[in-house]
């Protein structure tokens, strides 16, 4: 007899009931657990959550070096460390840790305390770019005192191995790791590279070995190579600062150029600063005055005026002039740095004796437009764009704004303004056979953060005056350094033919914006060998308080720097030959071509002693400049 079949439908209902009961019990368990977590044990689980999660830290890129022309580092990144902390670990000992770090690293105690007790994170930065030895010693002290939770990570530190050498060019990196001035600022993107990042999971304050981990490697910055010679830069700064201090001047700049290429071998500023401790220096010292500060160039300008006159065939070196003791122009009187009666001078004699009156007479053959155009050819009124931030273009007034008086003043270096690199490049054009070559500070071709293309590969040339005119004015400049003829025989260098020119210019200043309260700028520019120039040097000293002159103050700096660079680069002596250019003329034809006696102020025993007359026109007017 067969057994009755069990109902499949009944079996399914039983299974369904059992499943629903199981699900209900499981959901009840989850609900109870959730109530416990959110209500009863909320604080406990919040603390546990803080000890787990993902941490992202920076992997700093190594900043590119700034090198001199021989590859010697002027700025470099050296081993440094960042100090970091896990607040979940440091919180119980925060006050003690903050006290140690504040004392050892000169950090703010309360800022450290805030970071060491921060909620909701396992990672904070405490200090960046700390020297390795110092950071390591701080960690050792914390461990000795059993104060856990602080650790180190790699963090390259910017270092300037030669201290203040080229500091005004280099700039600095501040405590926040940001560029503060100079080339560090102008080429920040090139030098900085790109930081990387590392992200990893932590639990219980420790890294989870098999947790999620990702790394973006840093891209190190590129090197920037300069045309600067570290040794010449060091020497130029020392000689310049010695002169600035001696005459209690406000500031000074010295420029050394390769005459043929326009490469800047040195660009010195005084006063300067130590970029390793830049925050200790006043802000006004942190840039390069050689490009940012402008001044009236004075009698060095006469080189450009006579080169232009020679190029335009308006004069020759032997053109004769009768030079009176003073020259009325409109409502003013132009005078010379020395008192004299009527003189019979040639063009060469006017430049050798630095006569404002003679220069005015010669330049009167130019219209305002003609002289303005020539000065523009020499680069006046234009930025040099060598790559340094904060450069001023100076001021060359438009020709339409010139009066007869302003044309006269501009011809001998008053009524316009320049920066030191501009004026050095203009004088250099005379030494470079009349070609103006753009000055370069950077080797090759680079681009600043502002998009300016700079460097030796981008430097252009243009003709300012003919090679013939440049050679003739170079011979006239040699007379300036010739004993018993020129105003600065002390600027000559034994064994070399040296072309040079003095300058002492009144500066506008004070509440009246006139020359009465502005002080003076004394300068000297030139090159050697005069007949085949290799290096050009230009020096300016601003507002000497203890007296100064182009010949007595700037001239010796010029001679020392030029002597040093000629010897370092083994430029063979060319010998000295007395110039045959006539400086005076007389009714007796046999006297033409004979050099005149040196003209010094009555009572002065030498050119260097004759400083009082350098600050004015010799007539009490404000239209003159000194030698």
C-alpha cells in the first residue's frame, strides 16, 4: 500500500517562516549593535576612527641650482628635514613637546601646541626645511624625554655657500619656501620643479603594511647657469663696499662686462645681505640696485654725446672751440667743475678736461631729435631685460619736450636718468667698435616666469655709431687717464691702454624735486685695452656724505676691478703710447697738438684732492655736472 505524498507547498512555507525569523533576529542584532555604537559607545568609536584613515604627505622636489659661468654653485639645495607629528600620539604630551621645539627651533609655542593637539587627523607639519643635524638632535632629545609622536621626512634646504656673493642677483627663499627676490623669483618655475605626493593608510597610529598606497614621484627643478664669475663678483663687491663705506655713501653698483659678448662677469651692489638669513635684512637691500635704482649719469654721458657727433660728421677729435668761463643759456648759467677764463680746447681736450661748456657748444650742432635718436641707439630709456625683476627703464624725455637748456644739460648727463647696467652697456658699445650688444646674465636661452626670453643665445646686436667714430672717441677717452692731460690719471693701469671717463652728477631730490637737496652720484666708466677692448667696467657711487668724485672715488674702484679681471683672464699687456690728439689750440700753429697742463681747481694739489668742485657747476647754478 503506497504512502501518502508530503505536500511540497507545506514544506516551502515552513522554510520561509524559518528564514523570516532568522532575518528578523539578524536585523534586531544589527539594530542593537548600531544603538550601542551611536549611543552608548559613541566616544570610544570616534577615538578609534581617528586612529585609522588615509594620510597624504608632500614629497618635496629638489630645487635646481644656480651656477656661475664655471659651474660653481651660488645657490643649491642641501639635505634638510621637515618635522611632522601624529596629534593622536602627541596630544597627551603636547605642552612638553611644544616647549622643546619652541626653544630649539625658535618656533611659536602656542602655534605648536595647536598643531600637536589637533583633532581629526593623524598628520600635521610642525617645521619645514630644518637643517638635518638640528632636526635629528631635536628628535633625539624628544626620545630621551620619552615624548613620542614626532618624526622627520626629507625636505631639501636652500643654501647659499658664499654668503653675500651675488646675493642681490640671486634673491632668496623665505621660511615658507617661497622665492623672495632676484633670480629665485624670476625663474621660480624652472628652479622649483614639481612636488610629489604619497598617500597611505594608517591604523592605530601606524602605517598599514598591506593598505592602500600610492606615490607620485617629485620632479626636481632644473639648474640655472649664469655668466657671472664668482671670483670677480666677490672681488668687485669687496672693492665697491670699501669705497662706499669710506665716503659714507648711500649705495653703489659695479658692472663688469665682456666687451665683445655683453656677458655680465660681475654685477655688484652695496650694501648687500646674506641670503641664508634674508629675513634679518631690510627689504630695500634685497633687490639689485644696479637695475632698480636710477640716477643722472653726469659726465660719462659726454662719451655718448661725442661718439654721436663724430658719427654724424659734426666734429672731429681736433675740432677747435673757444670755451668761455661760463655760458648763459636761457635764464641759467652753465659752468665747469673748475674755474677758468677763456680756453682754447679741441673736442679731445673738452672730453679730457670734462668741460660742460665745451660739450654744450659742440652739441649745439645737433637738433633735439638728432641727439635723442642717438641716445636711444645707445639703449637709454630702454630696459636691458637681463632677467632680474624690478628693473627700471630710466628716463629719456621725448625730444619734443626738450628746450635749448634741456638739450644742453642732457648733452653732459643731467636731465635724464639711467640704471647702472644701462650705462655700462652704452659705454661698452664704444669699446665694441660702435655696436650695442644686449647685456646677458644667463647662459644659453631661458624664459622667466613672466614669459621674457633671456640669455646669451637671445642677445641681439645693433649699431649705435660707426666703428670709425667709436675708435676716435676711444682715443679721446684715453686722454682722460693720461697723466698731465686728463682728469683721472689714477684710473690708468700700467702696461695697458685704458679708455675711461669720469662723472659727477647732481641728483634731483628733496621736497622741491630740484638739485639743491638731491646729493650727487659719482661714477667712472671705461674699458681696456683701449684699442681692442676685452672688458668694460662701470662704477657708480650714490650720495657720498663724506665727499667724493668720479676721479677720486669711482676711478680707483674701476682701476682695481679692471686690473683684477685683466689678470684673471690673462689679457696680454698692450703697452702705453702717448696720444697724438691735440687737446688745445692757439694762434701759433706750432702749438696745435700740444697737450695742455692739467686743469685743477686753484689750491688743489691733485685731481683726487679736487673734490669740492665736483658737486656743482662752478657758478652756483643747478645746470652743471662734475667730472
